């Protein structure tokens, strides 16, 4: 799905760039469009794999409150095993940052060769607009291939994509969990998906809600001053009811 969308974006960008011409205005427009579409794609195509139903923060927050935790940074800082747990995530993030640098270098340096590619196609086709479009198509396909290859290399080096979220505050209600994200509150509705596991680490003071796929491991780590009680609440209200 993402690859198909990526190819569709490349075609649209190539047509737009051919219309704008080879100049720095086109360079800036294409870069901004790539950033925007990448954000929108991640925002609207990425689904929460932990919940079996859609969640709204207002709906979950309005239900009866069962557990509330705030100011959890102190608990998190005392967790001696946290650094080891974060190794895979840090490794993947590092590889992705390096791949971003490589992609930006290509995007900047290869821009100077777009005219050369244009004249190559111009000599065979003769059509000005079509030659420009094909030149931009080759340029953007190169960027796309580098991006995809970087992701594959990062996955092979780091193993699974591990994403551990550790909110500083959250509430658990009879309808789900609301926790503070980077920019806003996020809701996770009950019941959770049947394949999601709930694990408690009483000594380290947290409960993990775990979703493990073939290439990814997503963990919502809820630190708590009473992890056993939190675990029991999540088991009671969060897990799907077995048919009687």
C-alpha cells in the first residue's frame, strides 16, 4: 500500500515539477510536498494495532475512572533495565537518522544532474514537457529507492522495529486508556485486540501492553506505583470477553 502510494506521488510530483521547470523554487516545492505527504501517510494510514475498536479521547475520559497516574519520570528513571530495553529502538532510530542524511545528500546533489537527464531524453523523444517529466521521474525514483533500501538495511541491522511508549501520565477508565503523547492526548479503547499481551513487572514497577508482529514490536509501557492492581484492572476491563 505504501509503496503503491509512493509511486503515485512520484508521478504526480514529476508532472508538477515538469510544469514548474528546473529551478530552486521547484526543488523547495518538491521537498515540502514529500515532507507533507510522508506526515499525512503516517498520520492517517498508521492504525493503532492494540485496540479492536476506534477510540476518542472524550469518550474514554468520560467513563468511570479506575486508575490514574501522574509524574512518572522518577519511576522511569529508577528502572535499571530500561536502557537495555531501549537498545533495539535506539539502534533502529540511529540507522534511520543516517539514512535520512544520505537521502538528503542525494536529493541535493542529484538535483544538479536533472538537466543532464532532461537533455538525454530530449535527444530521443524531442518533446520538451515529456522529457522534463521523465527526468524528474528518474530523479525522484532514485530518492525513493535510496529511502526504501535504507529502511531494509536498518531492519536487517536492528532486527524488529521496536517502539516503546512510556507516558508520564495516564488514566484508565472502564472504556480504555488515555495517555499523554508528544503533542496531545491519545486514547486506547477497550477491548484490546485478542493478540495483544499484557505483562506485569512488579519489581520494575510497570505493566506492558504488547503487540508483536513479524517485523515490529509495539509496547505501551505504563509505569505505576501499584503495578499489580493496574495489571488486574487491565485484565478485567481490557481483555476481550470469552464467549460463554
